[in-house]
C-alpha cells in the first residue's frame, strides 16, 4: 500500500539530528506568481531539498503552470520532498484521467504525492464556460478517487460530479494516496476536516481567521469520528524578507494581495472581517482599473507604488517581513497559533535560505536547552 513518506504532523527537534532534520512542517509554492519558464521549478525543487523543506506545492494556472506536467517533472528531479497540488480543479479533467494521474504520480514519486483540489475562481470559470464547483461535487470526487485507488470498479455512478456508466483503473490497486483541499469558506473547511488529509488555507489570513479556520477543520474531523491530529492544516503565510530588493517585495506583498482582491475580494473581506468599503474604493480606483490583467503579473513598480496606499496596513500585516530572524519567528508563531505546518509563500527556496537558516537556529537552541535541562 502506498503511503506518505512521513505522516507525522509535528516532528520535534532532535538533539542528535540537530539542524539537519527535514523540516516537514515547512513548505513552499514552486513557480510563485508569474514565472518566465516552467523549467525554473526544477532548480527550485532541488534547492528546496537541499534546504530540507518538507513539501513543494504546485499551483495551477492556465498558461505554463499545468499541474500534471509539472508534477511528473517534480517527481523526477527530487527524492524526498512531498509534492502537493495546491490546487487543481476536479472538473477540468475526466475523473479517470485524474485518478490515473494520481496513481502514476504515487508510483513515480515513491509515495510522495498528494492530490490537492480546490474550488477555483468563479469569474474565470464563467468566462471559460466551465461549471462552477460545489462542495458536494468535491466531496463526491474525493469518494470516487479513493474507491478507484482501492481497485474498485464503479458501475452506474450518478452523483454531483456527473453520471458515468463505468469507472475503473486496476482491480489489483490498493493505494492510499493522500488528498488535500484548498479551503476558504466554512463549507470547504468542514469538508476538509471530514474527509481530507491536508487542508491548505489562504494567504493574508489574520490571526483570528487562522485560528477560526483551524478550529473549524479540527472540530469537523472530530465530529466525523476522525483524529483531528491526522488532518494537517497548512497556514499559507506570505514570507518576504528584507534581504529581497524593494521592487520585488512590493510585487510579492502589494501585488499579490491586490491580485487576490481582483479575483475574490468579497470573500477575502468577509473571511477576515475587513471593511467592505475599503474594497469598493480599491476596485474603483484608477490606479487599479488602469492595470489590465493580474496585478502581481503585469503591474510595474510605479503602478504598485501607486496602489500601495489603497491597502490598509492591517490587510498586509498577516505576513513574515523584516530580517531573516524576524521572518523565522513570524513563521514559527503560525505553529504557535495552531497550524500544523506553514507554506512560506511567495518566495523561492533560494530567497528563503536565510530565513530557513534562522528557523533552524531556533531548532538547535531548543535542542540544546532540552539536553542541558
């Protein structure tokens, strides 16, 4: 039976292993933002393994970031990092195609693959003529995937994801492939707790929002008769250190949050209990309407500087900024707030290197204190 390489949620600092332990509680998004080439991912993943990061997340955009292709390449150039789609959408491929993609990745990666799905961006789906995704569909899809990976032949399936005369992979299969869900609203969070192995939260969540989301996931797991500790909740935490050039920091903070507000600003504001009037002013501002496309991808430094005053400081505050030591402390605080793991979002492994070193130094300090107490 295929399993995760390491199913532990919190791997404690070990005095003997010291700073060399793999940081299973830390991950990153490869090809963050708008990369020039998908080949950038290859070096990023190699660097991530050298740093000892536990997971590499693959997001999907309909350009040069198609998740299936990237996943296969990721497995080929790595040996121990987890590979997680965060996320693909279940309705962009036939369920048999997605199921066989995951089973292929499970074997190719030696059990390091997690199939992560999400609801997608409704306006984009509307524009492309793709049906909007419902919670019921995602729940149905998860059930179908797990039955297929167990070797079942499904006859006459008629459910929220559609009607299929026969669905079948291989009757000899007995695969236990982890599944993840990018969750935002209460229905998705509840589903994640009931059924999924990993729940991936969103960037720029306030402390209160983070804790509420974690509580919702864990309570749902417990209500479903699951061990809440077996559901790994990832805080997606913008990590932008001062060692990066100011124009790049501006793109990864102001640009990234602005793009989220373009795509699903109402949900961001509702989830964080922010002032909707600020969002309306942001949307109507000529500094924003003059940018044709995703702000983090196409806006110039001058445009980002003009947009920055439209965003309240508290909207950008849920992030790791400042020195490497401060970023490391901010990251560790996400764990203190209840997250099982943290995606250090918006930066490449090379950009994260001083922050990870600072994070490891606190590991070593803790191990030393334990050994002398």
